C-alpha cells in the first residue's frame, strides 16, 4: 500500500487507539524526563497529603487512596499520569468515532487539541494533581459521547460522569459546556432534524443540572467556604469580570509569538472558511426563516461562548485565579477551530486536513521546550538547596536553632539559564509560574528540618529591614541569627546582566 493511500483510508478502532496512545504519550514525555516536583508536590510528598476534599475535589482523595492502597497519598509518580494518559487515549478514540463514524488519519487530528492544549502543560506538571485533572477531561469526554440504550442510562450515566469530573477538578465544567457547543455545530453539519436537535439540547441541559446536583450533594459539602466565595455583586461585578477577562487575554496572548502567530492565523482563516461551508448546510436545510435565523444565530454564538469558557467559571469567584491550569477551556477552542478547518479543507481536497498536523507540531515543540525549562529549574533548585543546606549545616548555631524563618522574594529573574528561551517563547514563563528561590518544604530532603513553612515568612522579612549583622551573606540570601532563632532573608535577584556566549 502506498503511503498516500494510508493517509486517506479509513482507520479501524485499534489503529485509532494506537495513534492516540502514541500521540498522548509523546506530549507528556518531556514532563516524565524532567521528573520535577512542581510547587504543591513538595509538601504533598513530605506529608503524603491528600487534603483535596477541602478544595471541593473529594474524588481526588478517593483516587489516590485507590491507587496507593493506603489512607493517604504517597508519591507514586509517574504511575497515575501514565494511567491517565492511557485513559485519555481511549477517550479521544471515542470522541473521534463520535464526530467521524469512518475516521481517517486527518480526522484523528481534530480532537487532539484537548490534550495538546499548551496551557494544559501546567496542569500536567503537577506530579500529584496532573493525573486527576487529566482524568476529569476523560470523564467529560465520556459524558459527552455516552449513548445508552435506555432513557435512564442516557440521563443518569453522563450526569454521574460529569459529577465525577467536577469532583476531580471543577474547571472541567468549562470543557463540558464547550463540548456541548461543538455538539451543536456537529448536529448542524450532519443536518440533524430540528426535533432531534431540541431533544439533544434538552438531554445536555438535564445532564448538566443533574451532574452539578450530584456534585453538590457528594463533594461540595466538604469544601472550605473561603474557596467558594463569589464576586461582590454590589460592587460592579461586570467591571470585575471584564478586568479579569483582560488579564486572561494578556496571558493567552503570550502564546502568539514568532512563528506561532502565523500558524494560528492560518488556522483561524481555515476555520472561518469551514464556518462559511457550515453556513451553507443551514441554508440547505430549507428551514422556515425563523428557524433558520435561530439556528444561524446559535451557531454564530458558539465561538464567543467558547472563548468566554476559556477562563469560564473562574471569572465568577472573588479570588480570581489566572494560572494556566485554569485555562483547560482553551483546548476546546482549539478543537473547534480544528473541526471547522477540517470541514472546510475536506471540501477542497481529502488530503488537505492533514495540514492540521502543523499547529499540533507547534504545540508539541512547545511541550519539549517546556520540558527543558523544567530541567533548568530542577538544576537551579538543586543548586539552591545544596547552597542553603550547606550554609545551615556548617554553622552549629543554625543547626541548633529552635526555628529558622524563611522569607520569600518573588521575582521573574531567578532562572537566569532560561532567559533566552523565555525571550523567544514568553508563554513558558507563564506556564512555569515559579517566581521564588526556594520553598521551605524543599529543605527536609537535605536533612534540614528546623526551617518553617512559607506562612511564617513575615518574621524573616521584618528582620531583613532591621539592619542586623548577617551570619551568612550569599549571592541570593542572607542568614541572620538572633538568640535561638534564625532568619533567611532573600535578596533581589541580580538584574541588568546580559548573558552572552
């Protein structure tokens, strides 16, 4: 068989599974090679901590109890992520056959952005939380694609899956709503009768309401009340939402740099062409003017709605989180563009949709670049840990101190080795999101156990302004000793130095 024939022939389910298994594993390979404990992983490893229930993620506790056969969460990375990636490959296979009953290789590229979402890299960086976040995506996909034989199954099973997804990671609700919008476009493309379209919308609405209700009964009661406070609706909430949306747009804009801008502009143009082709499908339905206008308006509304779902529900909370891990909805936006582009390009030539591999290669390249940045951060963190632990252990007064307080100085200049990479790919700094020298949780790995956690840093910060003589004066920090207590005060990282080789 010629290679050209393989690219356009129909693929079986086993072939599609193998394709997704290879593609999904390739995307997480840099994270596996880096093997870097990311932020919360440090304290969770020390305590085998599984306090997700207070965050509204009760099912994460259950997941780790099941995987570790304990009542806590000892670190078993990368096993959870590998299992979640396997589950994701099966879910993407199911979604592919849901959209394309007779899929080709090009069809398999369409749902892949749900995993090849650049901002999902931050989610997957967590050795503990990454697997649960990935499994929440899996549960959402199965909720969308489930088609039971009875009405009770079609109503109950997707609702339970949605509740499971939210209980693993609440942000996955944005993905469910976004995929519902894609479902509307799929039904239009297939010329589904009007009655069936309304029935599908009713099913999705019922599944949403029941799924949220199940979550509210099972996991939500364990949630810390401080994490559920909404915007102050007496203080111009629309202004707050618009400001937060602007902050998200600034972060997303970091992705569009250098050649990535050209790639995504071409993708957008192809998607617009596909949208025009889909508009012709509405006209060919020969609906009454009112129904045709309503259907056209609904399809046009899907794009701004999916854009809004990139931050989604996070916009409604008082403590707005602009971290990349909250932008799982960006994967749905990419998938929508891929779906429309595939529709348009297929109408021109059967092989043209294979061009969708180019933006996927761009995001894959970003994944490997991010993996290298994690390796640089790991090297810097190891060096910082050695330096600080050596200074403490080599001074008897610090070794015997009752407690050592550590301050934290936030800066984007700590990781000097990645300066060139950050300049070319600014989004990597946003994905890394590590703007501190070291966490107190790192020191026990070097045998230093009298340094207190970050919440006590204010004590060290005060000492740094008092002018006491330093016992240790290093490049990045000073260590003071007052009585039986030590104080580690971070310096501002050196700046203004150009790296040239």
